[in-house]
């Protein structure tokens, strides 16, 4: 039960962060809109699921393009995934590729900033910042001669 509870908390935090990031992008980038809060929450959920399951496969398959474009192609993949969510979720609208590209950048930045408040030193996401103290190790170097 404890592990399930922890995973559920982590999932809800990530979903909330994605929702806030998509909402922020819709206020900053022209051409991104949603008809209701429910639509926003649904779009963020689908985007989160796609980012967790589909995006890693797409990144792996497009690795040569990512290398050749020095990482820019990752932004293209993010834009295409956002356009896909727009096509699937009624009431969530992304006007075109450029809106999706800029929205993807904004969503990434907002998510990164918000996630930094919840990420611990082990990389996991926790409901409250929970950084482990670094342990000091004292000793001396012994060398054989």
C-alpha cells in the first residue's frame, strides 16, 4: 500500500504540474486554447501519458535527427505530440505547428521550474521538497610504498 500511495502522489503532482504548464502556455502563446477546466485537465492527462509512454520511443527512433539537429528535433517531437493531443481532445485547440512548437517550449520551461520545487536529490518527485543531507566522510589516504 505504501508504494502505491507514493506512486499515486507522484502521479498527481506531475499531472498538476503539467496542467499548470499547459494553462500557462495557453495564456502566453497565441493559438493555444481550451474550452473548460475539464478540457484542460483531460489534455494535460493525455499529454502526460503520451510523454511517459510514446515520447521515449519517438526519441529513440529519431535519434539520428536529434543528433544532426543538435537537439532541435526534440522540440519538433514535442510540438507534434501537442498537435496530436489537440486532435484527440475536444475543446483543446492548438492552431498550428508554430503555436505547438512555442507552446512546447513554454510547457517544458514551466514544468521544469515547478518540478524543481518537488524534486529531491535522488531525482524522485515528492509532495514536499525533501533533500537529503550530504554525508561528510573523513579519512586519510594510505599508500603502500
